[in-house]
C-alpha cells in the first residue's frame, strides 16, 4: 500500500522534508529557509502556503515565455500519448529530428549538425570534446592542438571540463587541482581600462591581447570558448562592442575553433535570436540550453559546422565518443518546438519590444539612486550594480552580501530575483506585462532603498 502522506503532504511536512533531504544547488544549507513552489502561472510562482512571487529571473534564466503556456502544456501532453523517451544512440525520435532541422535553419551561417544533451554544462563539455577530437582526426590532423583559450570571469557550467574553462574565482578556485589548465585572457570589459579609453580603443586592446596569445600558442590551441556579448554569471558584464567579431576573425586567421556559449543569451532575450547575430558571427559550435524548451524540461544542444562534422564521418572509429542518456528527449523536444512557435509570434515580439523600452526607463530612474553604481541592459537582460560609496564604484565588503540582502527584501515584497555578488540581475519572462514589470521595478527600488539605508546606519560611527 502506498503511504498516503507521500501523496498529500502538508506544507509543514514539505518544508521539513525539504530541509532534511533536499540538498540545493549553490545554496548555503545551514541558513536555508524552505521555499517550496507548488504551482505557477505566467510570471507568478505560488508556494505551498499560497504566497505568490514574481519570477523576476525566469527561474534561473530559463523560463522564456512564462509558466503554464497552454500551447507548450498541450504539446507535452500530446507527446505523452506517443512516447515519453527513446534513445539518441543509433536512433532518433520524430520531435528531436524536427527540432534539429528547425535549429539548423535558425542557427547563424552554416551551423547545421545538432548534438543533444540535457543541460548547459554538458553542451559546453560536448563542444570542448568535439573540438579536441576534431583536431585528432580532421583531414590534416593536428593532434598537438589540445589547449583552450577562455576568458577571465567566464562561466560555462559545473562539470569538470566546463568548470576548467570557467574563470570565476569564488566558484572555481576550490576545484583548481581537478581542472585542466587553459590559456586565460582578462575579461574584455571596457570598465577595466582607464576612463578616457574610447570603445574602439578598448576593443582593439582586448583583441591585441588575444592576438598575442594566438601568435605564441595557436599551434597548441584547439578552441576558444566565449559567452557572446554578455558574461552572465560574472554579473552580466558586457563585452566591448566589436570584440566578438574580432575574435572570429582572429580565430579564423590562426586556425582555432570558436565555441559560442549562448546558454543564457540564446532564444531572443537580447533582441536577436542568438547574440552572435548582433555581430554577424558564425562560430564553429553554438551551445544552447536553458530557454530552449521555454524553461519546461532539460534539453541542451551543441550545433556544429559541416567542417567540424565532416571529421567525424568515415570509419566507425571516427564517431564522436560521447553521449547523454536523455539527450534529444521527445517531451523536451516538443516543448522546444512549441516554444519556438510562440517566440516567432507577433504579439510576443511586440511585447518584448515594449517591455525592453519600459525596462530601460526603470533602469534610468534607478541610476539616480546614490547606491546604484551602474545599470546595464540588452533586451530583457539587465543588471543593477550597487556601490557602497554614493557616486562612486566601490564594492561592499563581501560579508555584507548586499545584493543578497536586497533579494531577500524583495522576496518579502513578492518578487523573486537572485544576486551575483554586488549585482542584481533582472531577466523576466518575455511575456511579462507592463504592470508586472512596473511592480518589479518599484519593489527593486524600495528594496535597494531599505537595505542600503540600513547598511549605511550600521556602517555609520554614530
Ligand atoms: C553561460 C552559461 N553557460 C553554461 C551554463 C551551465 O548551464 P547548466 O546550469 O544548464 O548546466 C550556464 C549556467 O548558468 C551559463 O550561464
């Protein structure tokens, strides 16, 4: 007999079991307060007590068009009447094939061979291993090409390979002995350079840094991996414009493959389907995840060029030696197909444009706040960076956890977002309404106000 308490647990039981048994990602479990989501609708998450929270970061940057989209729900239900899962090893399933064709049509340039995995880290891992294997067996093999170039403060996931190319001290330093060495370039963030540096000079400076590394080491380098335009986990740091274009030119010139990690920037959030398209760049690998299923089900894809793919043809020993059990899962694939349909809907595009303008106005008003150092925005991805000294750009001491405090304050007021060091990230579903976005903006301002005032009084000598 099934234990009834598992079928209809009370809210108290759920919270207790959550604390006792559920080990959460990137969460200090010693101070964790249970928050158990029971259902959702549109941009709203509802907990087991019936409280609702505006999902201001799209459930960790993946819920693209709001929760409970009827077309996506229906597509998954219909697929359940056919098959929930079949493998991608040596066979295909209908929705995964259609999705591969559709992604190939949407992807920049000639990218057209889709390899599925289940999460973003794996999509990057796939690209790294494909690049390595490519050089072992391409037409003119260069087996000494075993190194990677990656950027400072990069984040590409938490598996050993994807973490090796990551460069965020507080996430990656502990694991250093386990990770492989990479050639690391400083983050191409123009704010690192003297204030009088023009944008063009900044771009040239960062590209010159890259070219030096390429001149010295290109014969050992299999690939360069980059988050195009925006380094998300670094705190939504924007690259110097033109940098990506220059990276493509240099990697082509020095015979190095280019891996574009669009796990955050893909699927319209920046105003183009893929961020690479802002600079007319076609990488050798495009890594996709998160929003690909509208935030419904785990799916990721690495799309490779015909040149890369051709090196894996020929004898069976040339096959790509890698695979994930649930890669190309048909339920996830239909969710992705239904999401793509919605993403191309005129109303969605119009709402995106209007909300992007509205968000710009909200950010502009926040810039007047003395403890807001800077705001950044591209489409519906935005960051608000806090400063401890009014009018300057000065981090709060790490132990103050300033942005985490603001997020906590916001949660009390019914809006859920996550901090990145001193940065507050705003990345709502593209379907957010004008009123909901205004609410998010109001709560954000009130919460910054409350927290920075109380910190100022804690810090003051009187
Ligand atoms: C740019 C980027 N790449 C890869 C990943 C890893 O994706 P996942 O968490 O699905 O493994 C993330 C996650 O935030 C990311 O921001």
